[in-house]
């Protein structure tokens, strides 16, 4: 009996240590990505890129809603953006009659260092490359 309890306690500690290590690694990655996004906002402003009013799309893709956000779309699908303060957004929200009438609220999210990692289509792109492409395109972004 005591051997089983020792084994369970060791497993519990190992799982806990693994979870803490993963949490620390995720925090470091998010901090590095947040710095890239802040730098992008500063560079976009310095280069004179015109920010625009950002809109969000419903999950099913049928509706586009106004937001109170101003910034730059960073992907051609207009599903990711950076606001003028350097916050990162995923621009999808649930369907909502209220959002149609009054606009949608879209909170910022921690940016990933690799955009699209783990996605179904297998296409992923380092955040630095995505942001550099957007800066290089200037105001000619589609």
C-alpha cells in the first residue's frame, strides 16, 4: 500500500512540475511575442501607415461587426490585427444581434510566436515574418 502511495505522489509531483515548466515557457513566449507586436505598432506609426477602424467577423463568416478598435490588419484574411497601442487581436466573435446593432467587443489576446501553429491546414508562419510582411506592404495592404 505504501509503495502505491509513494508512486502516486511521485507522479503527482512530476505532473505538477511539467505543468509549471510549460506555463513558464508559455509566459516567456508570450512576452517575446508581445514585444514584437508593440514594436510593430511603433514601427507602423513611425512609417506613417494609416490605421483603420477594425471590424470583426462572426465565427460562421456571415457577419462583420464594428468595433471601437483602430489599428492594422496583419493577415490577408483580416482575422488578426494589432491596434495602435500594440495589442494583438483575433478578430472573430460569436454571432450576435447586439453586435449588429451596437458593435462587437473583442478583447486583446496574447500573441503567438508562430501564427497558425497547430491549425488544420498545416500553414504556420513566424510572427516576425507576418509583421514584417505587413510593414513592407505599407498602405497597399489588401
